[in-house]
């Protein structure tokens, strides 16, 4: 028997639940890394496949089919992320559950370091790993934020231009603190790509809300964990790499945006019924107005609204900004969110950066925002500089 895995009849300490959909490019590395990261932790892996059309199940069976710790469930249709996770949790035997995306790859010791959070931290109800965007481990992911309905209204509409900075600055500072911290630190929420939770607490809360097909099921669960008077922690010594979006690459972009909008509105309507309905009407009206304005500009100018935005090349893109006197370093942040709530960030010494690693080459076609935040110690010096770049087509990149 491999060290640290659960044989038949043994009760695992941890059940790792992986929900896949057309994930043949990354599923092998994902599960291999779980086994390598265990280091003495008794574990099992439960793969829930949401009716993949590729060879996800075949690849997993070929590599892990004989492992006593590996279990698989093949759904006949795509049931969505939350419902598939709940199916896995019903099958799980571990004291703790780890919900893991197939495009997340663990570093050695990650599982034990995460489990330490429940033993060492006050009223710990969920744990996230220090998660990097790139193999070079320079860009860290931000933690999950549950913002108020009014703040969401600002984020999702043109109100973000005059009011976004004053409303979201406290969340930006929280991200900078977590990126710099070498000790466990409390956060507001855990992205569903790597979310560890005690099984009894997960069951007591009713699991994931299956009304969220995809997106905001993690926001919803984290909010319920905090309302149950538990805390959520980032454990910096637990490390993982997340090729963000690779588990969604086979979805159409329009379908993803529509699903995001539906889940956003569903989340706020569930937890803030009156303000949630106001948010719903406002977001839909803003989308309609923005779309109409864009079409009018393109009609009369004969050029797309996004014209003039630098386009990233197949080998990378150079980002540069004005040097700020007294800055010891910069946080370079990259996101699709113009409010910079959900992003990746790297500590950069110079006032330029050539973005060219593998994670860049996997970016989906879209417009991306970046900004350079000058820092002195733990203090932001102001004079934050913002820019954009556009990915027109994703170059072919070999799988993990």
C-alpha cells in the first residue's frame, strides 16, 4: 500500500472530491499531485465526472483504476458543480472534505498543512491554500469576497467608476496582507477550486446549494460558515497551483457569462431578498444600456470600442509603468474584474514586467485589466497605475 493512503476498511482522514468536465488534459496531474502531497495523511480521491465528452474517465481509470484510494462516479448529464460536489460528499468517508478543481495541482505537504488549520486556528470552519496562478509561483490568487448588495451594485454597473475605489480599497488591502503573510491569516471566503471543510459542518449546513449550477456556490457556503460563527483561514504553508479557467475552457464564453450573471443574482436574492431584486434589475438594465452604447459607438465610428487596447502576442506582453520614488516594490495585479476584487498578484521589484509564462499563454480571449501598486513595507504609497491588454486568441499550449 502506498504511504499515506487509505486501504479498504480503513477510514480516511480526508476525502478529496474532484468534479470534472472535459478535463482529460489535467486530471492525471491533478490526482497524481494529491497522492504526492499527502505525506502521511490517510486520504481517498472521489472523482465525479459531469458527463465529459472527452477521455477524462478513461485517463483516470487507466492511471488510478487499481488504487484502493481512488473512486469514480460518472454522471449521465452535467449536473453542475455544487450538485456534483454534494454527490461526492455523500460517498465520502473522511473526517474532512477537500473540494478540488481538476486544474489545481498540489505541492508536497499541502494536505497536512491545510489540516493543521483545523487543529491550530480558532473555530476554523474552512481552509484555503496559498494558491498560485503560474508554475513559477510568482502570482498569487486573491481570496473570495462576499460583498454587500450595494457594493455588488457598484461593482457590476457604471457606478464603479466614481465609487469603486472608496468602497473596495479595504478589500485590496486585505489581499496585500494575505499575499505577504507567512502565518495563517483569517480571510472572508475560499474559492471553490481548493476548499477544505469539516465533513460534519458541511453536512450540518446542508452542503452546497444546488440551485447554483456553477459560480457563487462557494460564496454561499462561505457566508453560511461565517454566519454559523466559524472562521475561514488561509494556510500559507499549504501551496497549490491553479491554472485558472482551464476547467472551463470547453464552455462557450457567452454561456459562462450568462451563468455567472444568473448565479450572482441568485446569491444576492437568496441572502438579501429586497436589495437582491434591486441589484437584479439594475444589473440587467446596465447590461442593456452598455450593450446599446457599444453598438452605437461602433456603428458611427466604424471601429470596435476596444480599439487601441494593446494586444498580447503569442510569446507574451510587456507591461510597464512609471517608477514611483520611494517604492520598495510593486504589486502587479491582473484580472478581468475592473474593480480588482478577484485577481492574481505578484511582487515585482522593477517598474516593468514581461508577462510570458505558461499561465499567460492559457488566457482565454478577452480584455484584461492590470495595475501596479507601489508599496513600501506593508504600506501602499498611492499613485496606483492601471492599464489594459487584450488577448485575441489563445495559442496552443501543451497540457499540464
